[in-house]
């Protein structure tokens, strides 16, 4: 291949790589903006901003460890929903309030829609993530500490359009679906020992043996920590009928 053609080919590959990287960054920022919008929406609907004004973009960026562009994109999503608006000289203000629903009790989504079909759950993302300041305050952990982040998509009768998108931050999953709890225990294994070990020790009391086994396997990643070894020692006396939990715990020690 002539040198000029090689140069053009290399330049073309470089341009393609740059475009792909730009698209990836843009997609990641969109995901982060959507997650931030969900957190802010929850605060708006629970009257977390009593004066009706959201913190400045710089404050939001610092509290949620996000870029200014991500914050602006999240606020744009909330503005499109009619929840907030921008007022010159004032900032971002709440324009939609939460109204009382008048129901005698709250029901889960599956219970509410039982007559319309089956609600299914799809876990899209699960893993350790740094806790934004408001989340850390609710969970009583230091800002930036590793917590479990779960993004779950719900569908009705398998329809391709999402019924709801739940974003959850927690120290450990207490989801009613044991499969989700298994995934949560596995994800916690990748978190820092300060967060993972106490949470996984609690998971050892889960009624499902598969969940307890996942917790034991996750604890073995922190076998050098005294608290993890103590939890594994407890698991060697587990009531698992198939003895898998006890065997994995003994192996971890």
C-alpha cells in the first residue's frame, strides 16, 4: 500500500475511534443524568426542598459527584416532566407539587396491577457505587462510601415498553426476589470491606440458601479482614440442607 494511502487509512481509523469514544462518553453522561434526575425527582416529590428552590448547579455537582453538564442534563429531564423550571435570578424552582392520593394504603406495583397481568423485573445494572451526599446521609455512611446501586426495569406482560424504572441505593438488597438478593450479594463482594463485610454478615441470615451461599463467596474476597473471617466461621454452622454454604465457608477460612 502506498505511503499516502496508509496515512489516509490510519487517519480514518483515528477519526472513527474518536467518534466512538465521543459517543461512549455521551451515552455515559446520559445514563448519569438519568440517575441524577431520578434522585432529584424523589427529593422533589418528598418535599426535600421546603423553600421550593433546588441547590445551585455547582452544589448539585459537588453533592452528587457529577459534572456541570450532567447536572444541567438532569435538570432538563425534570423540566421536560414539568417538575421544575428555571427562573432568571432565582435558579431552579419546583413547579409541581405532590398531591395526596386518597388511598387507604399503599400497594406494591405487582399487587396494584394484578388484574392486568404479570409484572416482571429485569435488573439492568447492579454493583458498588460511591454514595452521593444526600444518599450517604439517608444511609448514614460517609459521602463517597461504596454502597450498592441497583437499576431495575419493570414490564407488564412482557411488553417492550418499560412500566417503570427503579433506581435504588442501599447497603444490601432486601428485594423480595431471591435472584435479585443473590446478585446483590455478589455485587457487594466488589465493594470496600468497610461496607461489604457488615452488609454481607447480615445477608447470612437470609432465608434462601442460594443467597447465603452468594454472601459466603463474596465474604471470601475479604477473608483477610477479621470481621469477614468471623462471619465465615459463623456460616460453617449454617443450616443449609445441601451443606454448600458450610463447605464454601470452611473453604474461605
